């Protein structure tokens, strides 16, 4: 039985990985989850789950992770959130336990959008123009105009992201610490609630669907070789892919591969995601990258990509996994809500003892 430890198992990425393992044959895996939140539904889809300190408590998290690994002896550690990628990369540097990460400095670079911009420039890779100082942000505004976008340098899941439509908003957001400013490349079609006179307010539910979000999911193997597993165009709603269609444009694939190869050269190993915009001239410009599976992994897997199977086969010696759906491509994958039962006794057990397991 293959023993996998999922750090941040309660996340959307955790959900995607668990779904993919189900399709591969759940009885082939012992899934060990760790999470800092006791009432996440995914905790109880694991064979055993441990409550650990948040990754912000670096010493506490690393101590807890080491204790779980010593007891459960996983074959591979899979981080499921950007913060977990950084924490696991720091831990893996001295643990000797296989994990889907490269060096900690590379993990930090991918989490920090300003560091990503600088790294891409050093490698001659396209990346959205970015600014962190008022002078640079106003120069960016002069070149691109509005709308612009402001993001926490180390944010994830679209939390804290703001669309800017006026210079006064730019000035206000520049007083907030830790923000990076970018032009809003290829903005969603309907930004009228923000662009029109808003004295009468904006709709309560006013996040426009993003119908032109391009992504590439690549893999850097343990030997440093790189490949693109899939490229896609997605409809994003509140930062989550709801509708995905595979995209075979060689130019998009080439951008993803160039990033994966550059990351491999700098020591990264494991999954790589590259998020892009397509400009009017057809150029694909990345605006964020990450070193993990993504929230769209499950959508691409049902279209036949088999990302989880391919990554695990690459990182587990002697293991060859084949997703039965691989190659049976559909046209579009849709995310559908699913109802689950959460039992109070499960949550209270995990909270009280720090551990919950399905059997025994």
C-alpha cells in the first residue's frame, strides 16, 4: 500500500488530490492528512488525520510534521497550499524524506509574487509587470492605465486581491504593507459595476466570472527533466475554476515548459503551475506560478490528463499508476458542489486528541 501524507489536506487542492486517488483506486493508498483546522471535511476522508499547528508557527509545525512522519512513515509528502509548500520545503531540506518540493528558496520565490517577477526577469521569461513602490506603481499606471490589480505579495486563493479602477484607489492600496501592483491584463468582460459611476453602490454579488484564465500544469521529475502535463482555459468564479477546457496552443505550452525548465535548473522538483493571461497580440503572459498541484487538478484529471498518477509514478520508485480515464478526453469539465456529512464526534475527537483515524 502506498502511504501518502497530504499537508493542508483540508484545502481545495487537497480535495482535488483525494478525488484523483479515488479514481486510481482508493484501497491502494493509505492517506495521512495533517491540517490546522479540525472541522474541514477532507480530514475525515483520510485514513488517519492529525491536527497540527498552523504553518505560521514554524517550530510547532515542523515538530508536529516530524512526529507524524516518524510514526506513519509515508512514502511521499505532498503539500497542498502555497504556505505548506514553503514549510515542507524547509522541513525536507534536513529530513531526508521524499516530498514534492525543491529548495526552500525556490518555494519562497514562488509564494512571493514580487520575487517571482524578479526571478522571471533574470531568466528572460515573460511575466506581468509588477511594482511594490509608489513610484514604480504610478509609472505602471501611466503605461497601462486602469483597471489595475493589487495583490498581497504572499497571498493565495485570491484572498486580499483588489481590482483598482481609479488613481485614488491606487494611492490608498499603496499605504497597505506587503502589496504588489500589476496591470489587470485582459480583464474580465463585465467590469461595469466598478468602471461606471458607483455612487449608487455595486451589486451584492459583484465578482465577474473570469472567462479567459489560462493555466499550464507541468512536472519536474526527480532527475530534473521537465514536461507539460496539461494546458487549459478556465472560467474562474471568486478565484476557483468552475469550467475547464484543455488548450493545445503550442505557444501556451511553450511558456509553461520554459518555466518548468528554468525552475528545474534552479533545483525545483515536483508539480509546477503557471497562470497566464493572453494579450490581444496572442502573447501569453504569466502573472503567478506555484510549486504544487492546483485547484483545477481534478477538472483536468476527469478530462483524461491523469496528473496525480503521472506525478506519483515519477516520484515513487517502482510504482506505475495509470488513471483509467487517461486518454478518454471529454470536451469540458465542470465543478459541481457535493454535500457531505460532518459528524460532531469526528471533529471533537480530532480537537481533543489531535488525531482521528478511520479504523482501529
